[in-house]
C-alpha cells in the first residue's frame, strides 16, 4: 500500500449504525462472492449507514478524482467553516463560490466542485426546506427550517430506487456518488458502488465483461454478491486495489502467488510473461 494513502478508506467515515456485513461459513455461490469472502478474511469489516446524507454527498463529491488523503483535509476545512452549528445545505447555498473553492482547494478541481456543491445545496434548500423538523410548514412556524435534515430523512426512508434516481438528477452526481450516499448514509443492503478500483479489479478477475462500463460492473456485482456483503465488498475492494491489484503493476507480475486472489483470477489484460498490463477492454 502506498505511503500516500491511509490504512483505512476514509470516504466511509465513521462506522455509524446500520447494516453490518456478516460472513457465513457456507460455500460461496458465485466467484464474486468468493472474492468478497476472501477479502473479508484480510481486511477490516465495518457497519454502514448513519452518516448525515447531505454531508455524505458533499464528502463524496470532494473525493471525486482524488485520493482520500487529499479530500479529507478539504472536508474538515469545509465543515469548520460552514458546518458549525448551522444547516450545512443552507450554509453552502449561501456560500460565495470563490470562498468555498479556496476552502476545499486541497481536494483538487475546487472551482468545479464548489460550483457543484452550491448548485446542489440550492436545490436541497429549495426542495426540502419547506417544512421544519416537526413537519410543519416553515412559513407558518417559528422553528427554523432544516433542509439537510429533511434530505437525510428522504435518503434513509424513501425507496432506494427513488433516492438513486433523484440523486442522479443532481448536476455533478454520478452513479458512484449516488451509491455511496445510499450505502454510507442510508445503510442500504445490496448497494455496491463502483469506483475506478472496483471497475478495474472485477473486469481483470473475469467476473465482469472486459468492456463493461461502471454500471455494467455494478449490475454484475449486485446480482452475484449477497446484499449484506456488498458494502464491505466495495470498501475492501478499494483496499485490495491499492495494495495488490494496482492499475500499472499488479502483484502477480512479480510472483503469481503474491496475490491472494491468484486462483480466482483470469488475469484479463495482465501478462506476467512479458510484464505487460493493459485495460481489460483492450486485452486479447
């Protein structure tokens, strides 16, 4: 594992309550489940759910196209500036874009990400700020409207498919971001977010088609991995991708037995005899 990366996947935040992965003794029914079970023997397990939904959405946007090491300080700085005793959605909706961009600079793409966050915050305030925490119309109540709380209730209580469709309708929110919110905030079973590591690993293993896009890989994994193991499968696969199945130099190039998945892997796009590594979609 690179010294530049944390030992644990920070994007998951605190363990929180909610869905805990359980690893049964029975024989795995699919190769994908066998991979996740083996990851369960090697990496830490955690519970999913319990994060504030809007903060989780903001955190995941910060993590786009960067490492946890870069995005975590940006998240901490954002919360120090905008999350102290106020509704985060309201604070970001009212934020000056240049000031927000400066605050999250360490995460990279800060101008684009700050514009995305403000636009999403404005939409959350507009769509979820009409009622207060007690359910009364905010215009008829002295209680301050808390849009982020209403948004959190929507994410954790509404039908997952409806939540995902709504999140994907937000500008700047893609499938991986939407799925992370469903997993880390909602604690929803059967959600397997696909980032660049997951996309690479499961095509290289031969579990997903070599030319499958991110959504294609997600569909395969959510169909073949038991619902209660999907959350852990996501975070553990990221750790496995950092430590063993890296993009340019997977462990099997030096030693076929160095990788704990050696007997489960088809090495699509990996050629130990020549030392060549290609994207699985370009493999012979």
